[in-house]
């Protein structure tokens, strides 16, 4: 899914922050692992200078494989909407 709003590193890092809270609150270890797996490469990709689009494609690809894509896509939209309203 391609979002019409540009994806930024700030969007990805804000989503990661929310995911870390979700991981701590997860009742099921499998849910925590899937979310961690989806986002675990993002900080290193950002630090190495990867484009936000490439970083997001990596996150989304893993999320799709782990069947958490819907949540991850929603999370990006939520973060972007919050940034627009601030």
C-alpha cells in the first residue's frame, strides 16, 4: 500500500516509539515478537542513511510476512495524522 503523504524518518521513529510501548503491554509474546521483528532493522537503516521509503518498505515487508501489516499501515497513518494536527 502506498500512502499519498510522504514517509519521513521522523514518522518511522515515532511509530517505533509507539511499537515499543505496545511490545511492553502485549499480553501475547508472539504479538510482541512480530512487532519487534517488523521494526528491528529500522534504526540501523535510518542511521546508515537509507531513504525513508526503503526503510518503510523493509518494515512493511516484514509486517506483511508476519500478518501484522494492517496494524503497521494504520500506525503510520496515525502518526502522520498526529504530526499534521500538531
